[in-house]
């Protein structure tokens, strides 16, 4: 029997906005950030990400700066609270509908994101997705460090992480579909058998035209 794997990006694909930016605002709201330019820096990094020019190491140092003295356990607990308090309302209803359709067909669903894994996992769980991947961070002395561990799930790293995971399974997939909004995911788009671009950035929208990938409008863009 044919087996189908549906792979989803997270931010702007399954949820409105960027989960990392919302997380940074959450830390500010909790009084955990002392840098008055923190949000401005976030916007600069997001602009670089959208342009496909983000320096990941620099971004991680920035993002983790308010959490370097917090234990991994405390950060994980805070991330779960954040998802409950801030992220659930931003899940696209169309995403959940697509999940229902895919599950009815017996499709395996996974989420691969360039956001931090401690945020990706609880969001995925809330969406009923058991397998998810994000940026894994080095843990030293019980604390997260702004250093990736293993292959970062970013750009071509998503393909490597996916193929690594598939290799651990007993059987392969006959068909891989992929959903994303970002030009950073072009390597995954070219790897997949079928591509859907969701609320795409201008660069990915252009690629969708070249490759004749369907364009989906979810959330506010659908109205």
C-alpha cells in the first residue's frame, strides 16, 4: 500500500506570525529582557530571515540572551505556558482541516521548523502531531546554550534531518509532500514529490510560478 508523508513548516505556514518573535515578546512581557532594543533586533533578524540571509549563530546568541541563567527545566516549562497562553489562537483553522483530511487518508504528518525545538514540540503536540523537529540546542550544566546540537533544521538542514529520521524507520515513504511559506525552505521544496506553498513570501511565490506549485491562502489571507 502506498505510504504518504506530509511535512509542514511551522511559522506562517501552520500558525499566523512567527513563533520566535511572539516568544521574544512574551519574555519582554514577563520582564525577563533588559535590552531596550530587543524587539528592534528581532525585526532586523526576521527581515534577514525573509531575505534568506539570516546568520543563524548570531540569531541564537541574541534569542537565548535572556535565558542563559535559566535552567533547561524552567525554560521548557515556560515554553509550554507560552504556547497555552499565546500561540493557540494563531493556529490556522485551514491547517487543522488539512490535518484531518490527511489523517483520514492514513498520511503520516510531521513538522520541521527552524524555530527552537523547545517551542516547536509543544506547539506540534497541541496540533496533534507527534513527530516534530526544531533547532536543538546544546545543554551544559542543565542550561540551554546558544549553540546548535546536531544538524540545524534550517534551509538544506531540513532535508538532512528528514532523511535521517526516515532512515530510522522500518519502511520508506512512496510520496513526500511539503508545505511552506519561505524561500529558506527551497531545498525541501525541491526534495519533495509534491509542494504546496502557504501564504508564500514573494521569493517563494515566484518559485511556485516557475514550478507550478499550488498556492494556498490560509488564515486572514484566505478572507
